[in-house]
């Protein structure tokens, strides 16, 4: 059995098989998953796409954002069996038995061990995401260097170490966004860390 999406909206519940490589979600009837009765969904809200490593969900600049397992997403996020996507007031459950079997063999680890400086760089990278604006991106190398009073070359080296430790591959389209999302999701940094001032180092 291939992957499926179980859709639970105000109007009805139904299941869809993920047979195409791309599935759009939104209020418009033109979407693959139309949500015409959801007043908080955008016309073209989100998309689920197949990638070589599996399935991902991405927000398409919606007014209310797209949420995965209770957290707003800021970039494409990989889907795992049992994940819940929220689009407006509608819930979509991703089901993929084969992905579940794979996940059991590569169970996601707790956040990796970081040096004090790597942790400083990670906190500085993630801090802009507190704004929760759909256009917000993690901090740039220059911004991190200015905040921590270190060179951009040093920041790049620490980021390279962080990419490696968090398993963010070199072919990711936006590695800083992926790293920031993974760090927040896996507890590498907390919201309280982002609110506090950077520690002098």
C-alpha cells in the first residue's frame, strides 16, 4: 500500500492516495485537495511533493501558515508516517507504512552534542524565526558574525560543523532554513534560548 493522506475538514473526511508527484491543498476547487468550506484556508495554501528521500510538505505563502505536528513550518519539511498537517481549520494525516518501517531502522536521534560556540551560532541563526513572519529566514552569516563578534569565516566553519551534526546534506536547497527547523524540532535550541540575549563568548 502506498502513502495516503487522510483529510478531516469541517465538511467531510476522506482519504487520497499519493499517486502524483505533487498535490496542492487549498480553498480553491482547482486544488488536488480542495477545502472550499474552510474559511481560514488560502486559495492555494500548501503543497505535498515527492522527493528522492520521500515526501515533503511546504507552505505556499498562505495567510495563516501551514503547521506540522503543532509547529508552524518555514521551509519544506519531510513527512513521516502519522504526521499531522494543519491547513486552516483542516487536518491532514500522512500515512506511509513503508516510511514507518524505514523510520524504525533509522530512529531520529536526540539533538547532537554541540560545543559552546556551535550552540551560540545555532541560537543566533534561529533567533529571527521568533518573529513568526512567513517571510522570515534564519540569520545570515554576516548577521551571526556581527552578533557574536567573530569572523564570517569562523561562522561558516561552525555552520559546516552544524550541518554535519544535524545531517543536513550538501544538496539541500536552503541549508540554513533546514538546519534552523531541525534544531528547533529536535530540541537543539529552545524558544527561551532565542528570547534571551546572546551570551558573550
